[in-house]
């Protein structure tokens, strides 16, 4: 009788141990990234379906029109993901500035350091005022100016993804600190140490590099996390529209570029699994006015 009472108890403990082992094994198995498309394969498919691309205005074109104060007529460069090539686009300037905008309308504007609100009614930028600069917001409708910081170094402080999705806040960098400016009450709050600040399109994250490591933090200053380390990281992280993929610039070392040669390469990374690839073999500027955008012109090609 005693043996018959002990047997079910032993079976019960064996069943619990087996169930626990099976649960741990299943958890470990499902935690592994499932096989699928690489980030480049995903972008090729997305480009064919929607015309998604990573684009910028050619720096030579930008310099000429900035010097003359005239409106930009063309000069958009974009990535053809399938061929890993840079191509020119003729009808995509609306992604970079309001139609007909002229640099001459805002004197001493730093052309490589500006960020349009999502409705393109306001421009956050640095005004060149040697020996210092002034960081501010320009309202194209009212022609009014709101100061962010009246005196800053004459270096880039903003990226093309500086505005919050509701256009009520601006993320930027001064003195090596990631800062948040609230337009309504003109308040400034420091979030972290870092540079080259970008705001994710879903509004959840503000990304920045600190040295060779990229981080992200919530706009309320909570939840800072390490995204990835990249030796040679040279730019901001530019978020794709779905906030899952980022593009960035990496400086190649002499073993890759050659002794005495500095080469910048555009790369793309899917954050969820670390799938990473080079966008094109061409040398690029590390601080261009990069944008993710969709192009019907690219789809036609």
C-alpha cells in the first residue's frame, strides 16, 4: 500500500521536471532569429512595391544653391537597393523642402544643419554668426523666429530627423549632450551624453551615438538601451518609416580603404536581428541631409 502511494507522487515530480525542461528548451529555441530575408532583400522588395529609398541632395548642388541663395531645382541622389547603386532623381525635391524654397530667404543659414517639421511649415536650423552660431526655429508662414540656444559652436547640431511626430519637440545636440526642446514653453531638457540625434518615426525612441556605440532612449529620458557597436561609426542613425531599419555612415579603416585613404560608406541595419549590409560601394559625405522617402519615379525605373 505504501509503495502504491509513493509511485504517483514520483510520477508527478518527474512530470513537473520534464515540463520545466521542455519549457526552457522551447524558450531557447524560439529566441533564436528565424531564418528569412536579409535587410537588403527586404529593402529590395519594399522598393519594388512602394518606391522606398534612402536619398539626399548632392552636396555640390547644395553648396552652389546655398551660395547663390536661389531655389534648388534638382540634385537628389537615391539608392537603388537591388543594384547597390546611387542614381539621380528629378521629381523628389518635395521630400527635402517646400516647393520653391530659397536659401536667400533666411540669411546665413547653415545648409548642412537644418531640419523641416513634418508639415514643412517650420525649419529648425543653425544660423552662422561668427565666431558663434545661433540655433533657432523659423516659421515660414508668420516669418517669426523662436530661439532654441542663442550661442552655439558653428558645427552641426541637428539632423534631418530632429522633430517629434507631433512637431511639438525638437531633439538636438550641443556640448556633447542629447537635448530636448519643447516649443510650447521653450524649455530644454538634457537626456544623455551623445551626438547626432534622430527621432524615430513612431515617436518612441531618440537615437544617438556615444563614441562607437549607438544607443536609444525614450523621449521622457527613460529606458536607455544599447542598439549596437560599430567601429568607424560616423553619423546619426536615420530611421526608416517603420522604425525597424536604420541607415548610417561608417568610415572604412586602412585595411579596407587603403593606407592614407579615408572612405565613408552607407550601411543599413535591421535592429531586431542585426542584419546589416552596405548600401553602395560609393564614397559619401558623413553629414548629408539624408532622408528615407518613397519615389514613384524610382518605381517607374
